C-alpha cells in the first residue's frame, strides 16, 4: 500500500487495529514480567544481593537502550522486499519467547556463574525485545497518518496490553498460590510462568504479522531502493535532535519513566512488606487492576480526541499520579483496601501516558518529514525508547541501591526503616519525577490543529505546490 493510499484512507479497518493491538504482547509481556518481577526474582528467589541485582538490571536495560537507535536506523533503511517492519517482528518473536523462558527457568548456578547467567539472559532478552518492539511501534505510525486514528490505535494497544500486563503481574503469583501448597518448588513455578509467557508472545506475534499484511509503505521502500543511498546513523539522529518538539518529548519520557519505574519496580515489595498481602491477595489485586486499567484506558483517549489536545489531557491525568503518591504516603499503604485505591488511581493516570505518549511521538514523524524530507518512523520511535529505557535502567538500579541503603535484606523479616523506605520509593519519589516530566511537557508545541497544518503543508510540499508554515511556527 502506497503512502498516498495510507494518507487517503484515514479510517483503518477494525480487524487491522485489533490485530496490531494484540501484537503488543511481544512488547508488554517481556517488559512487564522483567520490570515487575525480575529484581524481586533475583533477590528473593535466586538469592542475589539487592545491590548486585540492581547492577545486573542496570547492565541489561542499558544494553537495551543502546540497541534501540541502531535497530530503529536499520529498520528505517532496510532493503527487505517484504517491508521494513514486519520481517523484523516475525524474526524476533521466536528467540524473544525462548529467552523469556530461560530467564526464569530453575538453575543451580551460584556466585559468579549465577551473575553471568542472569546478565547474559537479560541482555539476550532485551536484544530480541528491541528488534521486536522498535519495528512494532514504528509500524503503528505507518498504518495511518490521521491524528485521531492514531490515538484510537494506541487506545486499542493499551486495551490489549492490560490483559498481558495481568498475565505478567498476577500470573506468577497465581501459579505459586496454586502449585506451592501441592509441593511444587517455587523456582519451578517461575519456570512455568516463563514458559507460559513465551507461548503467548509467539501466538500473538503471529496474529499481528498476518493482520497487518499490506499495511506497510512499500512504494516508499522501493523509492529508497532505487533513488537514495543509505544515510549515516549520525546524520539521522543529529537531524532528529534539532527538532525542538522531539527534544521536549524525549525529556518528558525520561522523567516520567523514572517515576513510573521506581513505582512499579518496588510494587511487589510494597504489597509484601507494607500491606503484608499473601501471594493469592497480590494475584487478586493484579487481576482487578487489569479490569480497572482496561476501563480507564479509553477515558483519556476520548478526552484527547474531544478537545484536540493530547498535551492537556496527559498533563491533567499525570497530576493525578502526583496527588495520589502524596496521599498514599500519608495513608501508609498498610492494607488491601489502600492497595486497591492506589491501583485505581495509578491505572487512571498511567493509562493516559501509555495511550497518548507514543501517539504524540508519532506526530514528530510528519514534522521530521516536512523539515528533512525523510520518513523515519523507526528512528523517531527508537530514540524516544532509548531515553526511556536509559531512565528505566537508572531507576531500577537505583531501586536496588536504595533498598540496600534502607537496610533491605530479602530475608522476609525486614526492619521498620526498610519498610518505610519501600513506601517512600513507591509514593513520594515517583511523584516528584512525574511532576518534573509534566513541567517539561507543558511546553510541547503540537496539538491536533498544529498537526493538521503540518500534514497539509507536507502534502503540498511533496506535490511541488506552494505551502505555508502558518499554524505550526512554534513546532519549527
């Protein structure tokens, strides 16, 4: 399908949207399983020192961050006759599923060998995650150029993601709650959870691959093949960083992800040691949280489409995150009810970010094409992900360091200082970073009106007609 056809057919068939949304399993499953449980798995199941566990986490996620720009650039400049995105997705989902299983499989390694194993598996996981997730996100920008349709697609991705988030968050605890009383070793339970996650990745990846057939811009790929040499990676990212709106989104994402990762990374510790929830109660919470998140996801998208501003919508919903963190700190998060109230507020606020942030990043694709004359969805998405993951790596390693600083031992009998530190890391500290993120985002210059003006000027420029930058001067 040509770019002109994609631009003309603004409405995307529902089955294509759903198929694309289901494909988020290859992104959501390894991401959430890793960020929610891997640190806890290392400290409380594998017996790794918290500070060392933080270092392992940092190395793995920083490796992932470094590979993002490379994969984005290679995807944009791919000469594969079957497309620039879908072949990457199809090739990557198989090893991604296998390594997800190997990361949590029981093993008898100890000491240095144990650390080397987990570092290697984590690096492999994030390598294949990147080669799947970056082309997947870039494909979303190629499916349509319509402002509201992109918002709707991201809403469907968000709706599809939460059942997978539930699979990752509650699945391991349900497995442990069901099998441990029957004598199944906890490590074996984690291996079963990893295997189930791998199966889901493959099945959903296949649905994505076949549902999106024909939605890539093959004409643009052919034009690159015939008329344009491969550009340098340095030039690509130098040009992107000159775009003010893009720099704004990058720093917005960095600070938000630091806040969100601090919260999510300590969540299982919070429920275990502050609220003193059993594995069954934690599994119940994650199941209910999924329902809440699914119900909350359309809310921010509907608001953004109605008022024509992703910026205002995301800003307001993120302030809920900040206010909730402050309130929950003083409540103390000491019971199941507190955890459920916190879960609802987090679901409402973070669903706006996950639903709207990437749709906002997509806006820069048209701005980049208008300024530089190139279609680089992969690179645009990849750099945004690079800085998010760098922030996530920092936040996760900081989680390990702070747990150690607060005196956390992983023995199951923690001091009041350690428990208060966990509460602080789950409430006030994340709220500060999210607030900084929104201060930065308040300066973002593109809403629906500006985006439509950019798209109109781009079409005229490509057609060789006279065009004007009136209406989006601030974006330039």
